[in-house]
C-alpha cells in the first residue's frame, strides 16, 4: 500500500460498494465545508482497475472524492492497495460499521482544543458547517460537573432539555444533586430526569415582560441568556421570579386602562372577575370593563367583562331575559354538547358577526326596510318609557337620526345617508348576547337573511373547543384528517393545530333558528295580530280564559304580551 496524488475526476466508483443510499444534503454540506477548511484528513482507498485497465476504482471514500471535486481540488492524496478478490466488499463493510461519530463530550473537548490553538468559534463553525450557536452550545458543557462529564463521555447522555437545566446550575448545586443520583452498584443507571428535576429552577423570560429596562433595574433583575434556546427567539431569563412578578404588577398599575382592574387568578391560572361579572369573549364595547392579570408564566393577559343590569321587577323578568338563541342547552341533557360558557361565547361571536355583516355586507333597500321592521319585534328593545325589557336610552337611538336633519331642523337627506343611518340603527339594536341585551329570535333571523354566518370567527381554538363535550369534540373531527385521541385534551390540541390557519364554525353557532321555535314564534305573532284587530273579541276570549284557562290558551297571549 502506498500514497500517491491523483485527479479525483479520474477515479471510478465501485459498483459493489456498501453505501448505495444517497447521503443527506446536511452531511454533504458538512463534509464539503471540512474539505474546504482543512482538506481531506483521511485519504480515500483505491485499487487498480481489474481486467487490465489503466484506471483506479474507489474502494473506500466515495463521498470524500465527490466533495473534493465539488470543492474544486485538482489533486488529492489517495492510498493505493492491491485489488481484493471480493472487490473490497468486506473492507468497505468493516469500515462503515466500525465508524462511530464523536459524542457531544468528545466534540466539546475537540472544540476547546481548537479554541486553545487560536481558532475562533466562527472559524470552527465554518470548518464543521455548524452554526456558531451550536458551537456555543457545546462549549456550555464546560459548566457541567466533571463527574457528570465522565459519565456522559461513556455514552450515557441526557437529552437536550435536561442538559440545558444541568448546565444552567452552579457547580456546587450540581455536586449536591450528583451525590444523590450518581450511579452505584445497586443502581448503575443514571436518571438524568431526576438530576435535572433536582436542579430545576423556575424561570421567567424577558420576552414575556411588559416592563422595560428601568423597572428591571429598579427590581434588581439580571437577565441570563439561554444559549440552548432556538436562535430566532429572545432567550433571556431570570430565576428571580418574585422580582419579575413585582415589576409586571407595577407595569399593570401604571398602564391600567379606564374602567380597568388588576385581577387575581386561581391555582389553575383562571382569572377571578368581580362577583356576577360576565366575561366577554367577542369584541368589547366602550362601556365594558377590562381586567389585567398574570398567567402561570408571568405574562400580562387582558380580558373584558361587563356587570349585569339592575334586577327587573318581579313578574317582568321572564319577559325580557328569556334567551332564545340556543338550541344549545335547551335539551334536558345532564351533560350538554356545549357548556354554559360556550353558549355565552357563541352569543358574543354571533353579535360581532351580525354587526359586521350589517356594516359590510351588501343589503338591498327592501331588505333593509324589512330588517328595520323586524327589529321592532325583538326582545329588550323599547322606544318608549312604558313597559318593556331592557330600554335603549333615547340619546343612544336618537343619535342615528341627527344626520337626517339640515341646519334648519328639517328632514333633508339623500338615499346613501339614509342607508348608513338605517344600518347604524340596526347595529345598535340587534344583539345575540346571552344577557339583557339579547334581541331573541329576530336577531337570528336577521343574521340568516344577510349572510352573517360568513362573518363568524374561527372557533377551532383551545378556548372554544374546551367548551365542547367529548362526543361533540369528536364529531368536530369529521371532514378533517384529525382522528379522535384517547384523551379529550389531545383531540382538542390536534384540532386547534389543524384549524390554526383555517376556519372552523360549529354547527350550533350558525344563525338559522330552530324551525320549531321559528314556527312557534310566527304562530304566536299571528295570534297577537289577530287579537289586536278586534278588542271586543279579545275581551270575550280573555273572559273565557279566566273561567277555564289552559296552557294552550294562555301561552300564546303570554308570549305576545312579552
């Protein structure tokens, strides 16, 4: 066997070589970068071509030859050996099987040796085709207890998350934990999970902080960079959790909005709102309140809520507060498909969608007139100060009429102004919310007529999907590649991931009202209209009902009165 220089382009591939599959682009890039930086460290092994040819065949080093050509080398060193009877098949297999990449500890020691010889981290990264951040990750092994390093060098490596936790701890802390968890004759296996848990410290991250450098300095917060974290995120953190939360609280106090409060949270991270407060899941209005709170990771979160209206007099409560929109919850099931919180979310979603449709959707003039008439039949709307449910204030409704008058107090408007005023009036009146502003079935009808379903938001979120029962959640997997999981929370997470960039609207949230309820409402409205035509007939009928009332008699009149 002797060493010689040859043109890599003149070498022929061995058809009997062991590695027939293509190498990965990453591996090829690494080899190419290494050859460009330091050349070919181990010369390829070649043999004279059999059959009397003058060429040479590669027995070992096909990738090295290929990348040498890619690097533009005109000559490379090769080892020339006598041809084997098996065309070098056994030699090729033994070499491939015997090769083992360096473990991280040996890689780190090699990097440290290069650094000591004057190489920079950037130069090492270029030579090995590795990001500088990866080189710095290896160098963090310098923070690991030597006894742990010796164990890792034997091939018993923790995973990256565990290694990150270990390297972030002080050597004294590592030493104490290692005493408890180091291998012994009785238990020779190291539990790196237990080691990492023993060194785990709660961290709060700079990317979650709303406060600036001034408050960080005032609370004595020193940021530490986590070099194991992904390169595209702010990885600075502090283990001084108490100071971090204090700075967050001070920021909230300094930036509290009007009608805002700082709320506490439960042990599960849920916000505690004032008693009887109703959380808003859609778009808030100016009259709604804001609550700021800290979640379990110390991030400032915002939620909106409204306080209930004053209680209505007895006997009147049923007339204005009966919530219609929901075919949900009306069924007497011990566990409904949608929880009460989900029903409230749907009410908010519908209201926002209906108002957006009234503002943006194309509506013909005859349809606009029909909607205005329909609005007068809604629950909780009164244009007088007489009996009724929730009363929209005079100024609130009158503001939409101001644009119809000229400077002399006379009605003077064009058709476009009238259309805008009509839409604004409907936006102010129609509501599907599960509270005292609910307009009832008429809002559902209006939404259906103008295509408000198209304006409903994506409900494929953890927030809404958590309000579905297990059967309803699994039914939502239909027409998706998501299969129900053994645990409901896994199904929910998979659906949320699937719909992250899409749109999912649950069937119960659509505007079309239940046909039975719609028929009942139309029937009661017709009876009320017939009764209003002849007051004497109404008196006779009421006298008959007073003598022998039935629910069939009383029900429609009660609904009409309401």
